[in-house]
């Protein structure tokens, strides 16, 4: 079993399937098993004639390129087992200088700003960072919301912006949204961005309300997958 440590073999030692000199204890159970996916790994243990899981066993999953360790109750990534801080697995980002305006009090999509990311592990955390260049027309501001798979991210209500009531037609600001998401899935995750006015105020993305395109902007959306 895992945890047997090491054995110094001598010429003439009898190699048995079980017992203190077993190949199972000192070799098989203490190597890194390579499996196509977690389902293949799980099917290799606990059945008739199959080994029993033991704390300290290590495996590599080819589908997600992940090294995992069995902690006595579950398989976890090496980072989850406190062998290091969470690492950046992948980064997907998008940006746009397209301009948008609306007087709607309902959310309208910023169609040119979207991110699709496929987590490599169900244990991963997705760090969402959005920066939005905004403006508005009156003494009230507006809101920006990031959605995942059609629903607002866990940071809700949406981010609010307000540049002040004086010369608001020509002023702009930067709104930043930072949030962690844990989808617990290896299916593709779609992130979209939405904005709306507060009450009936006119609001703008990547420009001031009355100014020309390019006075403000661009807006960006970045999603990082963090291991563990």
C-alpha cells in the first residue's frame, strides 16, 4: 500500500505478490498511475481483484493534464494538497472599442465583449476581471453586469457608476468588476457583459454620452483559471 516507504532489495530476495516484500506494496501502489480521465482511474480501484485506495497514492489525468494525490478521502490536485499556491492555468481575454448608448432601464448586452473559457478541472476557480469605460447623461448613473451562462455572476447587484451631475454629458469614468466564480465543471463557460441606465438616464460605453467615439475606452473582460 502507499506509505510503505522504500525497501533495499538484495540479491536472492524472494519477490512475492503479497507480504513485506511485495511488488504491490513497494512498487505498484507507490508509482504515478496514468489514466485517460477520472472515470478510468475510479474504475481501477475497489472492485474484485483490484487494489484499495490509500492515502498518498498519486495519479496523472491525461484529459486535463493534472497531477493528483489521494488525501485519504478524495483525489485532489497537488495545489489543493497544500504543495503550493494556486497557479494560473489559462487566461482568456477580450476587449472592444465599440461604442454603445442606451436609455433603457433594462440590461442591454455589450455584444462585442465576451469570453468563452473551458476549465481544465472541476476544482478550478475562475477569476473574472472587467474594466468598463462609462458615461451618462443626467444626475443619475448606470449599471454594468457580467453574466456567466446567462445568469449574473456571484457579485450581484451589478456594478454602479456615477460621474457627477455637473457636465455629466461630457464626463466619463472607469468601472472595475472583480469576482471569483466556481463552476465545478469542465464544460465551456460563457461570460457576457451588460449595461443599463439608472431610471431613464442615458448611459454610454466607451464614450461620454454627448462626446465623440474614442473619448473614452476601450473596455476589457479577462477570465483566469486558477488551479485548486
